C-alpha cells in the first residue's frame, strides 16, 4: 500500500507523490526517536576539552620551604591547585562520547520521524520552490506566496549550488540532500519541502 505526500501549495506545479506506507506510514515511537536524536547529537561532540592537573603543569618539583619553623602553612609544591599557576583540582580530560546505534534502529527511527511529519502536514512536495537561478529575492517572494515563514528544511536529490546561494542569507532555511539528511534537522523543521526525486531517494534510503 502507499500514501501520498501532498503538494506544498495549490499553485505549485508539482503533483502529490505516492510513497510506501511501510516507510511513511509508521507509528510514532517516541523512545526510539529520542534515542536516535540524542545519539546523533552525542556522536557529534568533539570531546576534546582538556585541562592540566598538578602533575601536568611544569615546575613544582622542589618544596618551596621547609616543613616547620617558618610560621607559614605547609606546602609541598608551588603547583598545588591552591596556588596561582597551579594545576586544576578536577581537571577535564579528553573523552569519547560516542554511542552505538545499529542501522536497523536508526532506519526505524527515521521512518517514525518522516511518518509523523506527514501526519502533521509538515511534509510536502514542491517543484516551483527550487529557484532556477541563485536569486535570494525570488526565493523569498516564493516563500511568502506559499505562506512558509518558519523553520524550513528543503530536501533535494543532489547538490544544488544555485539553491544554496539563494537561501544562504535567508534565516531559518536549511538545504540538505535527501540521502544525507539527519534526524535532528527533520525534527527541528516546521516544514520539510522535498522534490519528487528527493522523496523517492528518501523512501529508498529508509526501506
């Protein structure tokens, strides 16, 4: 069986696209979607934060003064965390935040996301929104004519330099290839606009 992705606007020359219900008709699995999104965000963390503890800072090998008889507090190193120029008490060290998520779970989570987008009327197909030349003014006027004023994600079948140049100065508009779109971009978008070819690529990717 199949379901249809509607046209973004009645004046658009595109036609509704029939896609597989096995991909775009799945129930929304909130725990799985949460895991897919958080894993994607976590795997993007660099984990390169680093500080020096008292053993890593240079100097401090010699006891600054004798243990007794000076009237001052006992000190064993000038690189104590209590001293200026000393090490950090609980120093951060590089760590790996990466989490494992198998491909089957990832695809199931992505299917749940695109299915929910379709149910909420946040997924639509367009043929006229993609400009034929890199003109921001023409693209913005088309957005206004279609009533698209919030966060928009445009999925195309392949890299489109003209489209990227047209939208790069427009706030809250993102462009991505259908074969490389990530779950965070899908969840964050108020409206996902796809071309007919991009819809088929997305369907094939998640099958």
